[in-house]
């Protein structure tokens, strides 16, 4: 309704009230609908760092992320790659834990820099691989790390190439390794690897660091035996013993101790800020966290505690498919030329994920057949042995805000046959062929007769 007041048309009170209500509704509803789900998750934790991520260490499921794909300086978290390559060299028999390493002029000079994390090494001195490894993993000793890099690669330059090759193989994303330690090259006293600049430093995303930690723990779980040591003496009983306090202050007995914490690696430079890749296990559940670019030495630990608390409090391990269980809708697959015409396909192992409490109903397991034992029509080719892999079980969430997995958007698990199927002999195949022929012929006759009465 419109009223004229003093010759001017004005809006009626009821209409004006309705317009105000509609305007308020629009301002409230629209932002809520447009707000991204990931941002809402970030608001819940309010992580004070440039980037962060929380991952289920068993399945690789991402439970939280903030700016996790952005390439950033990683400082001494780089040493996790050095640890990976040392353990790989041990496994492959290239070196042994008790093997002696002779300290070069380069490793010696860096080790004498008290402004960096170090255990002083003697020029030409000999130390075991284990001694140097523990110094690098526990105390982030840079000279010791260089000595290990030279032992494995022949030179740090060659070792850096191994680091980059391994990063590519593990699918760590946008990565650049320029040295073995994670220092900015300018701190290497002009002895940085050939082909790298003084201003260069190692770069990776929080997602990449988490993936490196995930693969390190999966492949070499024994690394946790070293990373969990809170205090140790380097060269105890030797000429120059050095007390090493682990820079991971979340270990039991240290300043920011956190229940279940047993790794992995801290790091800090002026450009990287304060970083920490942590892992903790409680009640059978292990999580991996990465915090990059925190504001202070202490805050990287307090922010890590936030992530860990979120994981342990809000998620639970749920077995969606048990070992040996079939998948609904895909219990059997046809076998071509086999003694049995079909065979059950089952999960090779338990399909277990860390899922937010009450949300297991949103996850569905489906089957994807693939491999040498599957023909172009999706049938299994006989003969085949029990336990042969014939595809994957893929787990998907129906919720759009699901963050996926550290390796892919959807995790897959091996699908296998539950028994052996031999190839049928020629006589059986012949009778099947005859039966199929007459079966088809009979169907044609019945269809033809039926057509006469239409």
C-alpha cells in the first residue's frame, strides 16, 4: 500500500517491514550457502600457521587441511628424506649401521658452526652410520647429515639428485631439494651443491611433507625408534661427547609432552618460520600432522596439539569391509573357460578408515576389475590361483566436503579371488558349447512360435 504525504509517495509500514525482513534473510542465508566446506573446517581449529594438515597414518585419509598444497620452505623437515634414503641404502645392502664414515672438510666446517644445530665432528674423524643418523634425526645435526649424504651419494650434489628422484617417485608434488639439510644455501659457507644458488632452499607443500612422513613410517617404521628418543649423548664415552636434546619438545618428559607422541621432525629458518611434522599413536590409532610457518618456536607445538586433539577426539577407526568379505552388488565374477563358471571376489585385507564419528554411513565401497587376469569384457580368465589380485575396492564418500586421501581423491584396496579355478578341459568346453547352441536354438524356436500368435 502506498500513501501520499505532502505530495510525495511513501511506502506503507507493512510493506516496509516485509522488505526489511527479506533483506535480513538474504544477508544471513547467502553467505552461509557460499561458504566453502574446507574453510568452515579451518575456522573450527583456527590453526595459526601458513599451512597445516592432519592425516590418518594407516589409510592416508586427510582429516583436515589448511593451504596444504602451497609450496613453502620446509627447513630441517628435509632430513626426513635423508632418513628415508639412509634406511633404503641399509635395506639394499649399500651401507650398514656399523660402517664407518670419514668426515670431509665440508662436513667438518659446517659441524663447527655453533649458530646451527650441530654435533662437532673431527676433520678426517670416523663415525658410524648409526651415530651420524641419530645425530641428524634426534638433534638435527647438519654436519652429520652432510656426512651421510656424501657417504650415500658420493657428494651432496649427487645425494640431492637422489632426493629429488625419490620425491618424484613418491609423488610428493611441487618439490625442490637443493641440499640435504634444509638450511638456506647461504648458511653452507659457499660450499653449497654445484648448480644451486646462495638464496636457494628446499621447498615442499604441507601435503608433500605429510606424504613423505606417511611413506617413511609405512616403509621404515623403525625410524620411530630413533625419533622417539628424547635425550641421548653423541659419542658417549668418547673424546668429545655431546648431549643431544630432541628438538621435538612434544615427546614424553619434554616441555610440551603429548600422549603417544613419538616423532618426527622439526625445522626452522627465517623464511620457513617454525615447522613441525609430528606423529602420535593412541588406542591403536596413529595420526600424522604437519604445521608450516608457525609464528614461534612454541606455537608450532601448540598448533600440532590442536590438530592431534581434533583427530583423537572426533574420529574413530571403522572397518567398512572385512578381510575375505564380498562387496554388495559384486559378489561374484564370471570365469571364462574355467571349471567353475564364476568365482567370488573378496577384500584381501580389512578396509579400515579413520572416519568422523557417526559418518560411516556416508562411505561406500565399490569394485573396479583390472589387471592381467581380467579380459576386455570384465570376466576373469582361467586358470587363476586363490588370492590373485583382480582389481580394487574403491572407497568414496557421498559428502562433498570430504578431503580425500594423501595419495588420491579416493583410496583403493586389493580385490582378490577367494579360491583357485582351473581351466576346463576340451570335453567340458565342448559340451558347454553344444548346450549353449541348443539353448539359443530353443530360445529362437520359442520366440518364433510366439510370434505366430501375435
